[in-house]
């Protein structure tokens, strides 16, 4: 019987550099932005947890008519999550 590697119950979040989440920052910046999209992905956007990233991209996908789902993830030798993919789920 093969044993699957699963991530340990470790810290899923990092110490937030600010008290506002990425979603809250976008909503506050909405008045200064010229575009019609609120939740547009931008290189360099920081998320404090995997769940916050999922929520942000889920809102973006709703604006554009597609869904997202959890993809692959990787853990290190201490079984802490290093990478977690969010995958587009759209009709082809």
C-alpha cells in the first residue's frame, strides 16, 4: 500500500505586513483606478494565505465568467506547503 505525502498542519499564513488584505486594498484603490475591473491580477500582489489568494482569484473569475479550482501543491521535507496552484476551470 502506497503512502501519499500530505502537508503537515503548519503555518498556512505569514505574519501580515499590514492589517489590510489584498481584497481590501483593491476595494480602497477602486476610486483611483480608471479601469472597470476591480480584481484584476497584477504582478507583485501579495497574499497572506492560500485562502486569501483563492478568494481574490475567485472574485476575478466571477467578473469574467469562469471558475477556478485547486490544482497541484508541493511540500518540502518538513512537509510544509511550498507551492499551491490555482487553476482556471473554463469550458473549451
